[in-house]
């Protein structure tokens, strides 16, 4: 049980800290952003190599390694999106009167290259760990992928908190693809489905015959629990920026010799959402 508790604390910390780092890097100077993209790309390649090595080892250490490597790869996708490097063919706001299928198609076009990149990354991680004894990396990436997709859909259908404050100035047009509503019918189904899987992961972790298996399930389960929490923040009437205020404070971005202020709060995740809400873009 102490091993499971440590795994939960580790997962919560790395989720909070890594999210803040991505938000912070995206609000630095253009030169710093380009440098961060280069460094994050190198780290993502190293993380893929780490997944290759850890997938073949069913130990507690390899579980932590696979979990961390999967988060690094995911962080690369998030940073590449929030910096505007990999988004989609549409880079303009949606007309206010857009409805139905047209609105959905244009929303997908706004994030298409980003989604294809995640798909490629997910397939690669699955291939790396195929039939391997350590599936923590795959489980972690799939949880992030599916729950981020769920967050994006909820932002599309409409939620109370759109988390606009997580969006950098060059992605402000993404707000036009969100809808502010008190409730949408997709939300309870997305929470119920994720909750069912979480309960299964909790029981599986506590009943795991080997410590490594229990730790791995606890790490993946904690990420799922945090994703469910982030879904909750989409609909609760609270300020969702408090945890990352240090990363989204008022800053100045220098671009092409110009200086422009970036407001710290405009507000949820998805992310990227742009929960990050995008954090989830959130259209993490």
C-alpha cells in the first residue's frame, strides 16, 4: 500500500508541474519558444527510447520510467500545439452563426495536424510495447489521449468554463470553436465511462499480485482520476487557473521586434482546449 500511495503522489506532482512548465514555456520570448521546441523534441525522442527499454522490464522502476516517458511524449504534443507549431489547416475564427456539421468540420480542421500527430505518436507507443510485459507507457498515453478527446468534445458541445486563460494570444481564435453552456448531454456519459474504468483500475491496483503491476496501475489510474477532475472543472463555477497561476501570470512576449502584453486571466483546461483545457484543446 505505501508503494501505491507514493505512485499517486508522484503522478499528481508530475501532472501539476509538467502542465505548468508547458504553459510557462509557451509564454516566453519567440527565441525561448523555438529553443524549447528543439529541446522538447530531443526529450521526446529520448522518451521513446526509454519506452523501448522499459517495456521489456516488469519492475517498479520500469513502471515509473514508462509513465514518465509517456508524459514527456504527450508534453511534446501539447507544447507543439500551444506554440502554434502543429495545429491545423484552419487558423481563423469560426463565424458566430456556424451550426451543425459545418461547425464540427471546421472545428476539426482547426486541430487536424495536431490530432494526426497524436494518432501517430499513440500508434508508435503501442507498437513499441506490443506484447511486452510493461504496458504502463501505453496505458498512460491512451488515458491522456481519450480523456483529452473527451474534453475537446465537451468544449465543442458546451460547458460552463472554457478556460480561455490557458490559450496563448496566437490561439485566441480557437475560442470561437467552443460553446459556453451550463450542461451538455455528452458530459455525464463521458464522466460515467471514465469513472467505471477508474474503479476497475483501483481494484486491480490494490489486488495486484506483484508490486510493479500495482504501481503501474496506480500511476495510470491517478492520471485518469486527474482527467476526471479536469472534466469536473469544466462545469463547476470556480476559478480553474489557481493551480497554475505561476505559469500564466502576466508576461511580455517579444515577436519580430515588437512587445505585446499577454493577459494572465481572461478563463480551463482543455485544455488546449484549450483545456489545456486545451490545456485540453484541450481543441491536458
